[in-house]
């Protein structure tokens, strides 16, 4: 459901940060074109064995280009929001493993497994 920190609801805040990151990618990454997004879905999976939180950002557009940069930016900002909201608990938190898992459309398709 969500983890509540001193600053507020962690995962709900991270969803908002992820969507904002995806929407503002062209403002954050030089030479990245502004692309109208049709959908942006930020999700989380708690991996208890690793004491980890997997962040996924799925982005869609009907525009003729891919939106992998928007998805990667969305994941990054969501993870950074989690870090920001939980750093009072520990400064040993690590944000790692950013990767493109799947992309269809644009010049080429990509499908990877975790």
C-alpha cells in the first residue's frame, strides 16, 4: 500500500515524482525532444530477500519516436524521491541498476529480462 515517513507517504510521493520526471525529461536531458505522453505508470515491487525496492516506469505515446528516455527519467526521479523521503532512516540507501527493460516503436525494439 505505502510506507509513511516523516515527510509523508513515500510511494505515493515517488509516483508523482516519477510522472513529473517522465513529463519533464526534455527539460532535464540536453537534446532530448519534448514528446507528448499518452500514459505513464510508475510501480514498485518490494524484494524482501534483498531488502530492495524495484521501481518500474512504463511510458506510452502515439508519437513516432520512442520514449525510453522518459521511462528512465521517471524511474530515476521516483527512486530519488524514495531516497529523499527515507534518508533520515539511513544514509546507506543505494540507488542502482537503472536499465531499459522494454521498448517498442521508434527505430528499434528492445526486450530484456531482469
